[in-house]
């Protein structure tokens, strides 16, 4: 019934939205996992399924991964347990979390403007470049963004716009905080609660929040969801809490070259760089919206007969800007840090566009929103080839017999571990390489094209291809 109403009142917008969602779903298994992030997390999920260990994600056999909580890994591992370990199953949870965010955005927009605004808000979110990419990638950020969006929705429906279901939404709010702790840790609390606090004070909702929220039952719910895993993780691998809570959530934030990093994934960036990432992440809307404002020469901030609209717009902006404000002074940032801001930005953008009330503007907006995803899908054959050759070890590893042993020198990419089913070995030196070959007769060798295979090994090996990440590895097989 809801879909019928969307088609009836927003045919162009709803059609564009469904096309984008279908294209993204069909693309989930169309290209290999990429180094470094996707392949790293994909391999940890593969190990979780293989080892049956759902408490500790493993960075390598015997090396625990303390960098992130396990919610995203659990979801991908559950999917892989049902559908098999492959690109589609590992990416599917991010797609489903994306659908969840779209549903929450649609629910709020429907309340504030009906079906047409609901469809437009969902379209803005679905077609934003960062959301489109992340909703089909093996990442932890989609789980965090979903939990933040759920908390944002639950607070509004439970406190600001009460109904007969308000009590349930208030409990959902605390459940969302628990999910945020399992998705990425304390940052989930900050990105969910801080925007509400900054908004509630000037709009005088702080007292209402303190009075009506079920604090005891809610905090107990949040703790029950998250704390048992933290304690069990520390019990299984002592040192986790110190590393994660202090290192990952404080030292990484203040020191981009944090020397205690165990996984080599810090990203140095100038202060304020997150704002440039924000502008890029919301394309094409960071271009479309200013064009609409300029061509119509009108301001639509706060325009509505809805008595909640000024407070609503401010509420959305608090959440849309929170990640940027929080990470402005951070020295280590990634584009995905912006993702939790996109659902509320989509709601705010829909308010701006819809206020014009022009069917022509809405129709052109719907058509333009579908351009980027259509280009993406049209380039999938090229993307598949280039990703396999330049961003993954897929081409090289699929040239091997199933479960064949292969030794990498001097560095083993994460995708090599995934596509070898854990049979890829790493050699740290030439001597190490020779020792492995002597102990494992018949092992394949993948050596960097910047290195030379020792002369004493060449007589027993034959080079069969040059492939892998940016064609940087030569694959040698034992001579027949």
C-alpha cells in the first residue's frame, strides 16, 4: 500500500529510487573485494566463519583484531554462513542496512510532508555518491550509520513528536546506542547523543528528555546489548580494552602518526579535511542544491506550515554536521566518517527542494539523481577488470589450483589471504622465502616485480603471469 501511494504521488521520484536500488543490488557480486579495507574485513569474516569464533575477529591466524567491534563482521558472517563466502554475501548486509536507513528516512519525511517528500528524501540519500558506494561494500561504517540514524529517528518520534508508540521509540533509542557501541564503539554514542544535546538546549527539549526518557530501563537495555561482548573480548584476548578504548578512540584521534597502531591503517590529513570529504560525499547534491537556490533566487529555510519545521530543520542540521564538527581536529580521517551525516542531510535537502512545489524541478531532480548510479553500472565491466587487476589479487589467485599454497614476498595483500582461502603465506626476507620453499615443495611464489627471484630458485620455477594489485606481482609455479 505504501509503495502504491509513493508511485501515485511521486512516480518519477519513486521510479528513479527503485532503479538505483535494483542496480546496486545486482552489482554486489560483480567485482572482487578490493584492497585494503574490503579485503581486510572480508578475510576477517571468512576466518570468523572458518574458525567458528564469533567473539574475536582475527586479523591473521593467531593475531586478534582489536581495531573495531564486531557488529558488521557478525552480519557479514551470518550472511556468508547462509549464502557461502563470496562477494555478494559479504556485501549484502551493508545493502540491507542501507535499506534500513532509507526506510527510517522515508518514515520521517512522510510524517513531515507526505509520500512525495518521503520518496524524494529516500532518492537523495540513495543517489548520494558515498551512500551508494558504502551500501554495497564490506565496511563497519554502514552499521554505525544505521545505528545513528535509528537513534535520531527514535528520539524525534519518542520525545519531540509523541504518539501512541512513543514509549517503544524511547526504548528503541537506547537499543540504537547499544548497536552503535557494537558497531564502532564510543564514537557511536557521541554521534548519536551529542547532536541531540546541542539541539535540545536552545529548543528547550532537554527538560522533556530528562523527564520522559526511561533512563534505568533504557541504559540497562543499552548495556545488555553491548557490554557482554566487551567483557568477553577482554577475557579472550587480554589487552583489548586498553588498546581499543584508549588507542583507537583517543590516541588515533589526536595523533595521526600514532606509533601504537597494530594494523598500519592510520591516515594523516590536515585539520578540517573532513569538510572537503563531506562536500564530495554528498555529490551530486552539493552541486544540485546550490544550482536550485541560485536559479530560483529564493531561500527555503524553515518554509512550512508545520509548527515543528524550524526545529526540525535545525535538528537535521545538527546531525548532518556532527561528524564534520567532531572530526575537524582529527588527524586521521577517512571519507566513510561522513556516512552517518547523509541520512539527515537527505531529509534536509528534500525539505529545501520540495518547498518550491514545482513538478518540473522534482522531475528533473529525479532524473539527475539516477545519472551517477547508471554511469556506475554502465562501467561495471571496466570496473571489474580494473579492480581485479589494480586493486585485488583476484586475477592472480584464480590462476592457481584450488587451495594451492602460495608464498608472497615481500608483502602479502589482504585480498591474497581472502582469495587463497587462507593459504597465502608471507615471506619477510629472501632467506625466509627460500626456507618456506624448502619446507613446502610445490608451493607457488608471488613476488613483487620490484624484486628478483633468487637464481637458485629460478631453475625449479616458471613464471606464468604478472597480475595483482597494479600488476605488481609476478606469479611463479613449480616447473613440471
